[in-house]
C-alpha cells in the first residue's frame, strides 16, 4: 500500500484554526489467508500448512488426512481443537484426524502450544493445536466475492473454491466452499500408488450481529464431507467421512473496564466415519467398520489486564458420545458373520478451569505461569460392550472418574537480533 499527501506547515500570522479532523482508527481490509510466508498457495491444504511448523510432524498414511504429532506425541496425547471447541474423530484407527474436517478457507490462523503450554482448551501431554476461525469483521466493505481454481498434474488433482462476503456496520455474512478431487498419486519413476485417491468438499457459513459498540454475537456452521478416500498404507479405505460443526459465540471487549474481553461459546459437532474394504481385490476377511462421535460443549474465556499482569481464564466443559462397531464377513457363506463393539458407546464428561498470567518484567523479559484443573469421567453405556471387556478385565466397572491437573512456567527473553526461552511443565 502506497500513501502520499501534501502538508502545509505555514499559517497566517495571529490566526488560530481548530483542527476539525479526527482519526479514530484505520482498518485494512485484505483477503483472509493463514500466512503470507508459510502458505504456499491459496488452495493449499491444512496438511501442507501444519507440516511447516517446527514443532509439528505429520504421520502420512496416504494422500489425504495426515495425522499431526507434536514433540513426537500423537493424537491421544494431544489436544486438537477447532476455535477452542473439543471435537473427537469417529475412527478407531485414526484415519480421520481433527485437522481433516476443516479447510484453509475456514481458518484465520493455527495456534500450536508445546507440552503444557497447550492446555488452554483442555488437558494434554504432548501439546495443543487450535485451528482458529476468523474473528468478527464489521468492515462496512459491502459485498465481495472471489473464485479460485487449481490443478496439479500428479494424480490429476483438481481444486476449486468460492467465497462470498457481505460486511456492514451491524451485520456481516461470509460463505465459502471448496472442492478437492484427486486420482491415484504417482511416485518416482512414474509408479502409480494404488488406493491414494480422494474426493471431498467443505462448506462454511459465518455470520455476526453487533449488539452494541462492545458486544457482538457470532454463529458458525462448517459442513465437511469426504468420500472414496484411499489409504495405500492400510488394508481398508474410507467410503464416508462426514462432519457437522456448529457454534454460537458472545463477544465482549472494553479497554476501560477491569475485564478487557469476555468470550462465551456454546457448540455442537457430530462426525460419521465409515471404513470398508469393498474396493480391495484380495483381503483375508471382509469387514465393515463404521463409527460415530457427538460432542456438546461450552467455554467461557476472560482476559484481565492489571499493571504488568495479563491474565487469561478459561472455564470449559464438554460431553462426548463415541460409538464404533465392526462386522466381519467370512469367505465361507455357511459361516455366520462376526460382530463386536470397538467403542461400546463410551460417554465422556469433562469440566475444567484454566488460568494463565503473563507478567512483563521489562521490555525484554516476560515470565508466565499457567495451571489447569479438571474432572474427567468415562462411562460405558453399552452392556454387550462392557461384558466383552470384562472377559479380559473381570473387575472392570462401567465408569471411571479422575481428577486431572497440570501446570507450567516459562521465561522468555527477547532482543532485537536474538531471543531464548526456558520452560518447565507437568501434566
């Protein structure tokens, strides 16, 4: 952006003129994208973006839905959230990481916390990854649209995206959709990698209404559906991976009050995931493995600034229901099919409190400390599944509760040309 102007400093003698111009704020409106430096292209995937983070490595089981790991710890030791919302995959074999249910077009940035630094939205050991949606945007820029097309020769990979946005003083609405389709990938020496195809589309809708100068109400809906997803590293493919993610958020900001900002969110998401091997020519035994996951949750985040202290508080909770089953069909038609529950209707209830303080020692040094305490309970609601587990664990009860705690402390020193940090954590 280039600016130019004329300034006249001379004034007529013995005259005083009152400046009637007042500049309250400057708003720069630009196209949303995750990063100018790390995002290779407009239509790049979340997998490509996360792979460039220093602390994140990707486990690749195919051409689609790579599983992120932080400090070499995988999903069960991480806390992966979408805009602070807890969401759990519906696949027992980790073929649907949470990152596969959003797209670049949905997000504003990705926040990665290592170790106990990643406990803002929930308990974890390895760290936390928060895929953050855009903030409220009352730009008064009217109606804007954009359209993208992409093509890659390897795998005949086609991508298309469409975005429409209306922004006014009191109301805004943003809708975008993206479609991706790829045939089998070709490795070195033009060798075809079988079962590496996929097809998916993602639609998101975000709207907001300004209640007052300090208050706003936002609503978000994301619908993601992938079909015909091949996994060359596994003996099965995915015929359907479908997610519906919804939320309503109340935002309050005021620099002149004790509480600088307050964010309250209610959310619900549901996932359906179906694995099958119907397209594999030769398998020892045919099987179907569907799974379902529903999550209801809330959180309340507050920011307080007092002198050199910057406090962040987060009271959150969720309720999840996970059910997965497996049916095996023998090659001998005279033999009966075999059935079992791999997730026997597992119910999870969690409530926790997180607190963090950033204390500014001086312009170069910051000392921070955080703590999270929560109650976590699991319950097996399916009697057949419970009895199957009790074959191996006779004394097993249908529920278990536990108190979880974690804390961390970090010291950061920054100069113009270098910086270093030291941290301790327990979880």
